[in-house]
């Protein structure tokens, strides 16, 4: 019995201290509420003063804008466009007015603050570019860290050049307009290197389409003679007989393959007007604001908070002073 008595005393002592602490906190809370209620006029004036000052700051402070564009990058020039954007950002940071003036885009300084370009991740778009049993695709996938925290980021970095569509986020100043975005896209497309790549690619596409069409015509002639059981004419005015043992199914499949390829190539030519094509209708909006950016809310909270903090510091000081005097 004597062994358990000290333990029981300790428990009761701890419970007593907890009860005392709770009472002190409860008293402190109601004192604080009472303090606020008694000084509601001061607090109301501080709120009005903060709101008025916040309104003034909002009117006199310029807000930055932002725009998000969905763009398509054509002719396998993704790396070149990304490099162009990086150079553009560097020149904006340096405020190289001579560079932009020479490029015919002097208004870039003062209207554009920065540009971010990232691919729109679509797995199907990647798979469609590789054959099912393509070993190159398999080897590339081995280098993707699928256990990473941000799998989408890894996929975007791995297949950047294979994506057609990309998201362009442009940070703008307060005086920027939709025309600024048009000038930006025009500036990118007018790059001498990109224009040379575009001309070569359009020439190659046109030639490939013509070659495929010619091959399809030849296949049609072969099929026509095959179905009529005739011999095919040769350039030397000699005749040769169609071998009935050759695989006609493969020829038909080849024709279908060429026709599908020409469909895709013609789609490429639809976008051949520019390297970078905007697919959506971009809108220029003000950047999203946090509580510190909303001055009508921030300054009233700041003024009232400082008042209550000073009152609390004064209360602590007077309490400590009274305790020192009692001792």
C-alpha cells in the first residue's frame, strides 16, 4: 500500500496542474475577447483605414498579366523552338533592346517578362510514332523512371521532340495586349534558321506525296493487268507476263499503307504555313492573386494584427512586471 501511495499523489498532482493550466488559458481567452469587444471602435477604424490604403495601393500598382497558348510545333523543329525560347528569355533578362530592335520586335522589352514552354503529354501520340515491336521505343522506355515522384515530368523530358502540341505560358506586363502575343509568335516564326528548316521540310513533304501517288498509280496498273490476266508493257516495248504466284495481298497492303501515309503528310502540309501554330484563342488575364496581393484584404488584416500583437506584448509586460513586484 505504501508503495502505490507516491504514484497516486503524482497523478493527482499532474491532474491538478493540468486543471490550473486550463483555467488560465480559459481566463486568457475571455480576457482577449473582452479586450476586442471593448475596443471594437478602434478595430473598426483600423479595418477602414486598411481597406482605404489597400484600395489606393491597388489603383496605383500595376498588375502583371499572363496568357496560356496551345501551340503546335511543325516539321520536327521542337528542339530549335525550345532553344529560340531560351535565347528569348535570356535577352529579356538582359533587356537587350538592340537585339529585339534588330529582330523587328522592339516592344518585347517592357511587355513580355518571360516565356515557359512545356510539352502536352500524350502517350498515344508517342506510341503511334513507333511500331509495336520497335526496339528503339523499347530502349527509350527503359530510360524512363516510372517510380519517380513526377512521372509526367519524366515522360515530358524523354519524349519532348516527339510531341506535336505544347503549352506556352507567357508572363506579361500590365500594358500588354493580345496583339503582343501575335507579335511574339510572329517573331519566333521569322527566325532565319526555322524558316530554312520549314522550306526544306515542305519541299520534302511535297516530293514524298508525289512519289507515293505515283507508286499507287503503278500499283493500280499492276492490279488492273492482274485481274485481266494481261501482260504488263515495259519501256523497251517488250512484254513480260505477270507472275500469278506473287503475293497480291502484300501489294494491296502496300497501296493502303501509302494512301494512309499521304493522308498524314497532307495534314502536315495544312500546318505548313508556320513553324509554330496557335491552336486556341489565347486570352490575356491578370495573374492569380494570393492574400498578400489582394490589398483590400491584406492591409486591414495587417493593421488589426499589429494592433492585437502590440496589445498582447503590453499585456505580457504588465503581467511580468506585476509578478516581479509581488516577489
